[in-house]
C-alpha cells in the first residue's frame, strides 16, 4: 500500500483523478482505462472520481490513516505478486 507521500503527481493533463480505496491496486489513477483494470470484476471494490488531484490525495491520505486501503489482487492475475526467484544449489 503506497504511502501518501509516494503517490506521484500527474506529469501531463490527466483524464481524471480516479481514487481507488479497495481494488487490485490502490492509489490515484489518471485514466479510466488504468483505474478500470484495478476495480472491474472485483467484489467489494471502492473507487470514485475526484475533481482535483488535491481532493484525491486528501481522500487517499484519510483512507490511508484510517487503515481503509485494501489491495485485493485476483489470484494469478496481472497484479498478483510473483514468488521471488531463488538460485539453484
């Protein structure tokens, strides 16, 4: 779960500010295409579009401080953590 200070500002004019509280990944996403990958077909996903980056970051920070952020990647999906490689003996 990224700390609020680690959430990047947009580098170009974003399509929107999509805040994901519960999804495969959490954070602020700048296009619906990116946000949709995190929330569609995820039971219990919590997300919404904010008007400004400042609002999205303030809401993200509040959710972070309350422990409400929850990453729930689909097993075997693109956001599922992979096992670290271990060298052969």
